[in-house]
């Protein structure tokens, strides 16, 4: 039986398939965005069914390497031709080599790696480690995002996603960036405590904490013998202009969560990286937590190639340099076109957020940017923030294309909103984005 080529479906047929078999809400979103469907990709670009090329500055941080990076694709193709999935009975050399590669670049060269299939699964795994070690009082932050499976959702700080599934695991949520609140909670619960935190809150709207915030949390955890889990799923592997978001505060946590860019933009992969003491329960009993497809040879071939490519092609440094230029260009044109509607442009490296005064403006900009040939993301926990997470392989011409598209989109939205847009009495803020603090 030869299957039909689904990429040949027209947009109406595709939307109908979504409506009937996937989600009516997702089908409606597809209609609003013009019925565009992505059928191919390469480098910084996504190609639609009708042949349009869209510069990908979205993807929620997955495509640090761009799409289909040749080195990652070659590693995956080679593994696919030889041995894509394992029996889970015998030793698997590709998985071991990928673990060694990730440990080598991890904060403090944390030695132990447990591969999983997604960021949410990484959070679940870390929470199970914490509970096995006796750290059963979990402290997380308002606005934090760690996934939507039940354990991960428990530490996610957004009632919209939590409330339909209550009760969840008991978690104490404190305001992000509030030193007193989190240090007090750590001191109160001491060695029973487990802290789950992002170096920069991505889905909350690219919230960069005060300098030294993460370092103080790490010091408090050490002092009170609490466990520190740093969620680097979105910020890790160079996205912020350093290898890890925690590197901006020189923090080595007990457990690091890795995902998104670990896939190399090709095969889904995520991991938990841990110290010897934090990993002790799994070290003693590898069957305490397992998953059939976790750490598959195919995913680990992608992960190893992804990590080695970041190091050898200087993608961390490129994220720092490209991010600084893009943030400046985006801020300049947004402020010039939209005036007081722009509250702040902030971030680090290639994790850039633009906070606007009205959530509706974000939606309009997303659609106008699509029209201008650029894909961007919204923020799940803060709908007033437009998010840019472009790849670290962008060329100068692609950088210029992105800024020019932002200018055209912002100008169109401003024209539509007049006379409500006028020059601001006080200029909006451009937060530091360079990533070398």
C-alpha cells in the first residue's frame, strides 16, 4: 500500500483533518494564521506547502542549530541505517557516548546523565529523584514553566494549566526574582526542600532575574542541605550566550534539566544531568525509573552530534553576538514604530522578549510577521510578550531580513492602531541582552 503524500493536501483539507482528528481549537488557530502549513525546512528557514520561505525565529528554542543541520542529519541517517532502537537488554554504545559528551559540557562537568524523551519528562524524572532522596517539599516560582505532565504541571506556576487537574503534587510557589521569599522558604524547610527554578523564565515572558539571584539560591540550598534543580530546557546549550543560563551566576546545581536544543532540531531528546549524590537512587537501581524509548540510539546520535556541533562551530559565542545585534535592532524599530505600546525589550543571547502594553498587539504582530516572512512565538504564561528564539547559525543577511520584517510588521500594526500610538513621554527600556554578565 502506497500512502498519499499529506503535504499535497490544500489548506482547507488540512484544517478539516485537524478539526476532525486533532483539535478544533488548533484548527481555528490554523485558519486565523492563513492556513499555512510547513512541509520542509533548512537552516534558518521553514518552507510552506505553497512554497513560501519563512525565517524561523520561533520554535520555542528548539532550533539553536537551525533546521536539519548537516552534521546532525548525517549522524541520525547513519544511525537509522544501522540500529535506530535498542533492545534495552544489551549495552548501547551510542547512548553511552552521548552521555559522556553531555557530561563534558555540563555545569561543573556533572557526571551522571539520564536520557528522556521530552522536557516535561525530564522534570518528572528530577522530581522522582528528589523524592527518592527525601526532598519532598517542593519550592517553585510563579510564572515558571516546567511542562504539562502531572508532576511537571505541579511545579509550573500558571493556574490556567493547573486548575483543571487539581489536586496536583503539593508545591510552594513564590514570586520569581524575590530573594527574600525563596530564601525564607528554603530556610524554613531545610533538608526536606527541593527548589525547581529557571535561570530565565521563558514562558513567563523572558524574565531575567536580578544579578546574583540564582547564586544566592544555590548558596542557600547548600547551607540548608536542600536540593537544587535548575531547568535549562529552554536556556541551556548556548541559547543565552553562555553554555548554560546558570553560568551567568556561576552556579553548579545538583540537577540540570536539558532539552529542546539537545535534539539538534532533528530528533526529540532531553536529559537529566546530575551530581553523584543526587543521582544515587538511579545509580543503585537503574530500573527505578525507565522508559522504553528514552535514550534510544537514534535520539542519542542526534544529541551527541548536537552537543559536539555547538562546541566545534562556536554556536555559544554566535548566540551571544547575534543576540546582541538582533535585540538592538528589534528594540530600535519596535520603539520607533509602536511608541508607548512597547514596555521593554529584554533577554540574553538568542532568547529575546518584547513586552507590549496590550496582549492583542502581540497577536497582531505574530500574524503580520508571518505575512512578512518571519515565524515568532508568543509566551504561554504572559500573553503580552512576543518572543524571538532564532538559530545561532543566522547569516548577517538573515539578521537584516528579520529586523526589516519586524519594522514592516510594526509599522503596519501601528498604522492600524492610530491614533492610539504616539511618542512615549519616557522611552521604553532596553534590557541587557548580551549574555556575558
